[in-house]
C-alpha cells in the first residue's frame, strides 16, 4: 500500500482541549462574564484605563436587539438572505437552541424546521429550496466516510472593523483580534497537514469584495508566507459582497464528480472556511446568488463559518449577521461558530473545525466534551 493510500485511510480527529492551552501564551482573560459583558469593557478597550470589572455579569451570549437605524439603512439595497425561525438557531436571539452540545450528554433537540434532518449525518444533502422557486424534496446521500484530501479555501476578513475592539489581557494589555486569528489559523493548518499532508490550502481576502490571493498548495510554509505578507494592513469597508466570493470559488475550483457516489469516495472535497469579523456590516449578494446555489448543489462542497464579533449590544448587528450565515447552510452540513473576545473560545472553536466534513456529524449532534459517557 502506498503512502498516499495509507494517509487516505486514516481517520481525522479534533482536539479542542489541546488548543486551549494557547491562551496561556497571551494571558488573556478567559471568562467572558468578567470582561466582555462588563459595563466598563468599552471604556477600557478604547482608552486603556484600568477600571475594576465586575465578575457577576451575565453570559456574553444574551439576546441583543436591532442595530442602529443608520447601519440598517446602509444595507437595505443589498440582497440579504433570510432565515425563517432563526431565533432557535441564532445564539444572539431568544429561544436559541445551541448548534453544539456543550455537556456531551444528550444532544439538543432538533428545531421544528430541521426535524426532517434528525437522522442526517455528514454527507447528507438537501436540495436548495430556492431553486426554481419551489421547495425541493429532501434527498439524502449517504457518502463514504473517508479521509480523502481536502481543498480548503480560507477566507480572512481584513476590514478595519475586525480590530476595532481588541482582546484584553489580565493586565489590560491589548491584543489585535486579527493577530490572534492568524495564530489560530497557523495552528489549524499545521494540525491538518499533520493529519493528512495531501490537504491543500488557498487564501481569499475579504474587503468590500473577495480577492483570491493564493491558489491551492500543500506547502504550508508557502501558504503561511503569503498569509503573513498579505494581511499586515486592514482597510475600511462599506460592505461585503457574497456574490464575489462564490463567483471566485466557482471559477477557481473544479468540483469532483463520482458516478457511484454511494460506494466510491471522491478524489477530494472542497471546503470553505469563512472567517468574518464585522459586527456592524451585514454581508449580502450584490449580483445574485446563482454561484452559491451551484456550489451548494454538490455534495462535495462545504461552507464553514468562523464569526469573530464584538460583545453583542443594541448598537451592533451581530444577530442579523449570524442570520445570513444560517441561511447559507441550506444543506445542514456547515459548522458555524461564533466567538466573542475570549481567546480560549477562539482556539477551542477553531479546533472544532479540524474534523473532516465527510466524517463529522452534523453540528447540532456534535459533542466535543472529553467527559466519559454516563451510566446506561
């Protein structure tokens, strides 16, 4: 058996607890309740003045209201996806049902509009309900659970808004979010390369539109050099055009075709990891979403989201941004993670993306707990 065949037969695992130790390097406050939700947080973040923080604040994932009318007016001309019943899936809304089981015991209940997917698993596919305007019949494809090579497109947000509110250490030293995101990406890519050196990585930068910077390569050193050289500066952005992103992907990527897809594994799968860091800018489709629909119709295309946001408040649009990401997951195969200004969560949730899309369960049935199962 060749080395490539051996590599393809290996299973991939995610280990979020190992990545959590990275927080010690930065000595970042690990309790969102201590810092992110403190009434003093904004003044500390902006002025650097040391103000005693209160430790009895509620969790950072409380419900938030609508954003300012000015911010809403800016995006009215853009086609924004809509998600019915999103309150059950949106962590910023009341009635939220977690997409990830935190306890490791019983997975959370499936929301009513996802009830027909309760027995789905990785590789299951739902026909796009918006194609030709009619609701298509759910078609479940049971794909082989193999560790085939991944073509991973890493999309990194370079809007200046990403760095507007920094991470703050216990001694109130500020750290730019983009620097911590790139560090987590470094760990992610090196770990994936260790799991399977046949994985390839491409880089897309997000400004007002998507810019394809690095074509697919399995040379992680080359990838890191391009990542470091092209992400030193941010720039102001008025919005983000999702059409440009999916158009670029459709142009650059050849999706695999397998005749007997229930038996034969694909030569590779394509996964996009969309890292978005804006809390006041709702992404939208400026020129339609035909490319996104074409890509989503392939069982070998996956779109994961890593949303790094400011502490939720009535002054930002975290909930509305998250609703867009929910709408993009028409196949229920995406992993969508949101992270506030908490470095432990940043690295843990990045580690949760290590699992192979063909081998992982759907996110609502996933458990990342290391606790042993209880008595039967």
